[in-house]
C-alpha cells in the first residue's frame, strides 16, 4: 500500500491557495475572525474562505479553550473533513489551557488529541498575527511541510487512547470496533492504577474510623 504524502509543487500551490475553513469558535479567538475576514484584512485574497460544514472544509481553526464536552465535537468534525486537511490552534489555550490551566474540565494540550499543524501565538492573536499565520501555513503547504492528517491515521491508536482518557469514545467514534477495544483497555488500566494507588489506603482508613467514633 502506497504511503500517503502531503501535496507538493503545483498541487501544493493549488491546495495552499484554496483553503476552505471551518472555524470552531470555542473561545475569545472567534472575536478576531470577523475583522480578519472582512475588508480591512481581507482573508479571501489568500484564497481562504469560511465553509458551513466539515465535509466541505480542509482547514480547521480552534479559536480558544476547549472543554472535554467541546473536544468531542471538534474531533468528530475533524474526522468528517476530507483529506488533505490542516488544523491551526489559536493562542495559549490550545497549548497549555491558558487562563483555564487549572480547570478540571479544560483541555491543556490539544496536540494530545488532534494533530496540530500550526499554532498562532497570542491571547488572543490579533488579525495581523492570524494573517501572518495563514501566510506561513500556505507556504508550508506548498512545500509539503504539513502532514497532520497523515500522522493522525498512522498514530490513530495513540490519539484514540488519549481521547479515551478524558471521555467515552464509543458513542461517536467513526471506527466503532477500535473505539470499543481501546475504551476497554483504558478502563482496565485505570482500574489497576486505582487499586495500586488507593485501595490499600482506603482499607487502612476504614479500620481507623471506628476508633474515633463517639460511644
């Protein structure tokens, strides 16, 4: 079976100059997109235009923090996009959780769950930074530099295992058999870790409790 390769040369140039974008407005980065799209910065002069559904798009923008609940929808959208496809993360939230870094329900590193091709720095990045990031993305596509969708397929079990650590992947994964197997493996691993880490201490604590109860 021939190994997939990112487009280069003329195909890469055509791909880079015709990016159809799905922007998942998860946080404050969404506020920077309207001025980037409209007349002052005019994103369409680079061949980038918004699309309504993931099945028509080849560029996914994650514009802020992600909760576990939202991550599920982002992954589903990404898996429905045709290849080749690219993912761009906005700001510090997609790198380390940003201002929500200590929240139990916020994803800290998006690249554990999806392959990120490019990060745009800022909190949130201004339109100038977004345009600069798009320019770098276009140049990288021309040279065949970005291959996130290939890495996702080649390391699917790695990504699915990470996804299963934070949510139930069985109900929505496109590969139901793989999702079921990985989910069961992760649950078994969790059970063993829990037993090693806590059960002994729980029993010891339970034995001491009656000593302190009032008679």
